[in-house]
C-alpha cells in the first residue's frame, strides 16, 4: 500500500516540473515575438514617412536669369550735347543712357512698349518710390478689366524694386519681376529695368531729372564700351 505522503510529494514534483517547462516555453516565445494579449484588435500597418520634395525654384527676382552682354549695365563712350545727369531712352535699341559727362554714359538694358504703345518726348522725374504700390491706370483697366485695381509693393509687384514717375503721364521707369523681358517690347509704354539696375539708376538720379524718350524710328548713338 502506497504511502499517501509520498504520493502527494510525487504529484507536487510533477506539477512543479510541468510549471517549469511552461515558464521556459513562455520565455522563449516572448523572446521570439511579443505576445498579443488582445489578438482581435488589428494593429494598423506602419507607413513610411513621405520623402520631402524640393520646392520649385522661383526666378522672379532675377536669380538664374543671365542677360546678354549687350544688355548688362556698363559704362560706354557716348557723345551727346545733353548735360550730365540726363536720361536718354533709346527705344529702338532697348537701351537707357545716363549721361555722365566727358563723353561717357552709363548704359542699361531695358524693356520698352510693345507695338502701338511706344511714345517719345521729353519729361522729367516728378516722383521716386521704393517698392511702389501698383495702381493700373484707367486706360489699362479698360483694355484688361481682369487686372487688380491696386497691388501692394513687393517682389511680386510688376513695378519691381523702384519706380520713377515721368511728369504727369501714366509712364514710369521701373523694375520688373520678369527680368527675361529685358531687351524686348512687351510693356504698355513704361520703361523697365532689372531690379538690380533700377536700384542703381534710382541711386544716381533725383526728382527733376530730365528724361528724353527717342521715337521708335530714331536710333541713338549706340556708344562704345569703355575698355
């Protein structure tokens, strides 16, 4: 007849052994992969973060636009009877000359009026403005009714960095946010320079400066570059 005490001891040993095996198995499984306590809750798939994309480059301020050599600001030999400080607009050749005296002038490449919008005559600078607001004149609104009635000054403004107003006319010498138009005939009669060039010209002239605009049919002396 078995001793009850020994029987209970054996059963306890077997139970302890089974428990030890279970702990080892559970530890191995936990090491291999985390145990899901609630498998009926689906874990959403992990998505990779989107790769950042480079922003498109904007050349409105002239970055990346290279003017032809003839349209770059430069000192040239220029024979004229006009007094130093006078501005001469050579419409057909898309140049602006600032007379310096001693047979020299600073020459700038410009954009001028398109066909039907060129003009000529003598005016004077009556106002100067930095980063001017743009208020399209009624004549322009009549032709292009979709234009804004006013636009605050800034890099996106068609007048660019500086403007010099000519007499009581609607015309101005101004900068541009489209430097690729320098050397072309695209405006409604205004004279445009790159923002860099218009800032340079602006610093050299004063209110009252005489401005001579030559007609499309007349060509000024092109001037020779000073070497």
